[in-house]
C-alpha cells in the first residue's frame, strides 16, 4: 500500500527524497565498490562525483584485509621509514617502520599527518598553465610534458633548478637531468642548518653536519637547538634522549637548556638558563674553557679569558650557577653540546655553533657523541640561491624549475625573487 503525505508534510518529504539513496543508485555504487573504490564528494552516495573501478586488482589485495607497504616519510628531510596501510588501493594510515634505523617504528605528528596532504581538497590534481588574463588553466599531462620539453630544448644550458627536497632518488634524478643540460641545481630549505655547516667549516675544515648520539651522552647542553621537536632527526634524537635521560642502573643524564625561548626541548630540561638571544655564545665558551682545563686540552690558553665572572657580566646569570654547570659538563664523560635551529637564527649564529664545536672538542666528544660521516647532507644555502637569482636577473637563466620549494613565500624581500 502506498501512502501519500499530506500537504503539511510535503516540504519535509521532498527534502527527504532529495537526500535519500534510491535503489538504483545504491546498487550502482555497491557494484563498483565491490571491485574497487568510489570517490565521493560527501558522505551521501547521492552526490557521487566520480567512480573509479578497481578493474585490475593486485594479486596481493584481499578485500577487507589491509595491505602494508614500506616507504619513506617526506614531511621533512630526515626521511623516517614508514609503513603505509592501505585498503583496496587507498592509503588509510601511516605508522613508523620498526626496522628502520632512523626512527625504529616511531613517527612524529607531522609524519602521522602525511595523509592530510594526500587527500587535501585543495591539492592540485592536474598541471596548470598561466593564461593571458593572469590566471591558470588546467592542461593535460601530455601537454605539460610537451611544453616543458620544448622549453628545455630551446634553453640549452640556460637551465636552473631550486630543489627543496631532501636526499632522495628524485633529487639525484633532477640534479642529473639539469646537469646533463649544462645547468645548475641549488638545494635550499627555509630552515636549513646553514650556521652549523659554516661553523663546522671554520672549526674542522669540512662543510658537513655530524650525527649526534644522545643515547650515549651523560650530560646534554642545548643552545637553542630544539632536538625533541624541530631540529635534526627528531625521532632518532628523541629515542636517544629517552634512553640517556631515563633512570637506568641508578643514574640518568642531566639536560641543561640555554636559550631565550621555551620550547619542547627546554620544557624537558632539568635546568634552563634564560639568556638573551645572542649571548648564548658566552656560556658555550665557558663550557669549552672548563672542559679544556679539566682534560688538559691545548685550547685552554685561548679560552682563559672566559671566566664565570666574565660570562655572568655578559649574560646576567649568577656566576656560581655558571661555574657549577661548566664543571658538571667537564666532568661528565661523554657529554654533548648542540646548537642551531630556529632559535639560533641571529647574527651570531655561526660564532655560537663554532663555540659549541670547541666545547665538544675540548670535552673529547668527537667520535663518541659527535660523529661526522653519519649526518645529513647540508643544503647549498641562502647565498647560493641569491647567486642564482642574480643570474636570472642578468638573463642567464631561461628555464627555472622549482621543486618542493616556495621561495616567493619563504624568502625575505631582500632575496629579490619574483615569480
């Protein structure tokens, strides 16, 4: 029996009819999703925008059972190992790979949120070309590749690339392609560790970044380096810090944070020296002096002037407190001192990192908690990018390829970059 709604409920019935799924739509969606996936614009199947049937199913795919692939996280340059959990060809969850040497199964919040970029509704799904009105029109991949090939063919060796991606197969491919054309590739990241690499060049004569073994350190001093949140391979460093700073066999490492701003690393410190930005270098020189004197290092003579009284006058920290921390650092074996990161981006950043290097050298930490040859590769730096922009202004670059970088947004106006 069919009942017709009365006039008072007609509007409600019409709304329900618009939102409900009729039998034909239900069977249509069910038939496709039984062998594949349905891309929906909302939660209701009456708004199906595109159906993508899974016509050629992988032999390893079992409906209802997730398939896991090993991959690498690209949310930062660390490159943690991840397991990508998929269901019927769609990634649904990211987890750390327990067999990866960097993160050993852990994954930070940025890595966990990697799927946000994959399924972001604002993600560009096709190549775009600028039109005469200044806007962008969507073009096919074939057209985009043909246009790029034509431009590269006309440019000759006047090709350059700005690559914001970390060490990877694609970065090698991009550098090799541009190099074959006679062009240059500049690696650049907005918050690269340039001050550290420049300081290492000054101290050790090598433009490289070391790996830090926080797990082996018995005394940790951080000069603005937020090694638990934003600086370096945070997952690997967090595991090391948890191992050394945890109570084990009746002992635990001590952690002192020196810097003007509280962050996650500072919040986990046993002691915080709240000094003005730029004055951290004096505390580092005091640690180097104390370690050199305790270990009989030849650096002791050059560092003799940096007494606790002198450093106290420059930082405002009590001299007795400074003496105690310096003596604790010198007595601990092995220890570790680190500097860099966003908090150390000031005019004295290179001097600070150089002073920290001297403290590690005087304490005998090289080869124990500070190991060169195992760290990440430094980027070309801001100066190299400015040099590239100068070449562009002189007309020496006909085609510029920008990959995983946004210099117009991330660089200061003094960079003189114009899209």
